[in-house]
């Protein structure tokens, strides 16, 4: 039940008549009152839940910005309120609550956020936001006021919040190559400045969080007969499983099941097992039937990837994202990564913002390697400084996972991101070394390997790297994908790096 004061404030916003929204005279004061209410909500986020249940964003806020985009004060206030309402649930509670009641409120807010995300899957909303953002960015620095800078940042944060909302596959029930809500939001976004480079990178990472760079690079290419046969085999397995389920549902229960002897399957003694169930379950018979499943303590359970089953987006969405990646690499990647790296080194970023930098490095370098490999497009993130930055991040994440054991899952995920970036750097250098162009091969020889034997000992890519030596694998702390990436790097360093260095003429005769 909504609070009386909150209900009166929401009613004072205005009303929707057809496709036209009519605001009340004190609409802007009501918006500011809602912002004030959100500041004083309790630990269960009661105000946020009441506004979500009333669908204020879908029924009032979005129609207001569409109907009155020229009212600067009202537009600014509504954007502030929308940024607050779409704030991720994990930021509202600080972390995923362990208490049952708080966990219920947490999931309730997530469900409201998913409703907000569906409301943003509209060309009108993102078209209006992009036009407003374009107008503000066209202003010179002398003409741009502080309010304009805040509005630019809030629009970027709003887009970030909308893309951050997790999908609900049980509710959407989509299949591969079908457009879900996240795909529709991406389709609604139409294709900056230095101070917002981290926001831009975070938005890009959320756009591509469900995508595989290799599969995205292969979009539109003719599929091989082997890939088609694999898809046919998977569909055949699903069809047989569906037919088996239908057969089981159509099976008429027999009240006279009888007893049967399973020949060849011994019981406790020397005799064969006697089965007291119907013959349709004979293939699923096991000695473990009827036994209670042994409960595994929480701290001994295997770590989960938390990424969900892989899926393919709709073809038009994949083509749009592929074109975005190509244009981003050609026009923006080196410049944006340089700005983000500068923010990270000067500590102008927020805590853990380097994870977006590591993700972008791994994703776009993999995309570049899988499509038309052009090392000049990713030259900003290929070098000794990048190797050292990743090594420092790995060391920091490893040490924090030992100290902060309560949040060890988050630290292991960050360690996995750094490991994937490290792996992609090695694979890019390998591609450069085996390139058909002599200039590319020469550049791989000079970066980052053209050092004396003394400098070689401190290179992160050297096989005796201590970070990769003492970072172990724990099944309760790290995922299987982390183990595969770590094993690849260790094997690659031990088998190929030594031969790589010893194959260089300027290393022969030196003791390494």
C-alpha cells in the first residue's frame, strides 16, 4: 500500500490522455519531493519499492521527458529522478543481502528494474536522449555551464543503469537468435568528452556483456558444414528429449506395476536386483535411488561462473554490434583507452573502474584478432606498460582475496578479468610474430621483447613470472573458466616463450 503523502505527490505530477501527457502546475515541485523522499528511505528501500509498484517511471516520467523536452528545469529534475530510480539494486543495498527478508526486498527491486528496462526499449526515448546529448556536446567550453556538464553525466549514468539491469530468462522465455529486452534496448540506442570516458567504456562493456567476440566477428560469414552439422545434432538431441517427455506424460499409470529382475545388475548379495517399479523407468535405475543427497557446506561448494548459458542475439542485433566494433576499433579504441588509462593512473576514477579497462582490452583485442587482424588498431594496449599494469592488478587482486575473505568471490572475478586480458595480450603478440607482413613481425620483435637479459627478468611475459607462479587455483574460489585461462597462459609461457626468446639472435649466448 502506497504512503498517503507519496500517493498525493505522484498524483500531482500530471496525467496521460492518449499519447499526450498533461503536467500539473506544480509538477517540478512534485519531482523534487520524490527525490527528497528517496534520500530518506529505510534499509528495505520502501520508497523505491512503492514507486516501482506504481510504475511511476513508465506512466509519468518517460512521458514527461518526451512531451516537454524544452523545459530545461523539468527535464533536468526528471533525469535526476530517473537516475536514482534505475540505480542497480546491488548499489542500493551495498551487497547481496544474506538476510531472508532483505533478500526478498532486493529481488523485488530487481523485478522493478527489469520493468524499467523494458520501458526504455523505445526509439523515442533514446532518440530524445541522444539529441539532447548531442546539443550539449556541441557547446563550446566557454558556453557550457556546470548544469550542462551534470546533465551530460546524468544521461550517461541513466544509459549505464538501464543496460546494467540483468535479464530474466524465465520471464522472457526467448531462444537463440531471438531478440530479448536487452537486444531491443541496444537496437533503440543510436550510434565524448574526456571526463566521461569511463562512463562511455562502462556503457560499452554492458552492451557487449552477453556477446562472444569470436562469434561476433564471424557474424555474416558463410558457416562451414561442420558448424551446421553441430547445430543439427543439437536440435536433434532437443527433439528427442522433447519426444521422450511427451511419451512419459502420455504414459498411463498402471496400478499393477509388478516386480522385475534386472539381469546382470547385482544386489547386495549374489542375486540380481529386484525392481518394484514400472518397466519405463528401468533405464534410469540406479543404486542411489531413494538416497538423500549429501548436503555440501556453502564454503566447500564449487565456484559458479555466474554468466548463465551462452546465447546468440538476433541476427540484426549482432550485425549492428559487429559494425559498432569495427568503427570503434578504427576511430575510438586507442584514443579512449589512452584517456581511461590516464584516469586510472592519476586516480581520477572510482574504485574498481579498472575492471572495465581490462574487459575492453580482452574483448576488442579478441575481436580484432578474430576478424581482420590489424595490430595498429589496438596499438595503445600492446606494450610493456600494459603488461606491467595487468601484473600489478593481478597481484593486488590476489593479495586482497587473501585479506578480504568475505568478498573473495568478487576478487576472484576481477582476477579472472585480468587473467583474460593477459591471455589476449599474449595471443595478440603471437599473431604479430606470425604475421605475413614483415613490418608487423619487426614491431612484435621490438615491443615488448627488445631488452637486455637484465630487463628480461622483470618482464611480465617471462616464464619465471612470480605472479602466475604463486597464484593457485581453488575450486571454491575460482571458476573453471579461470582455471582454463590460467592453464593456457602457464602452458604458453613454459612451452613457447623460452623458444621465442632463445630464437632471437640478440639473446643467443646470454644466460636467462
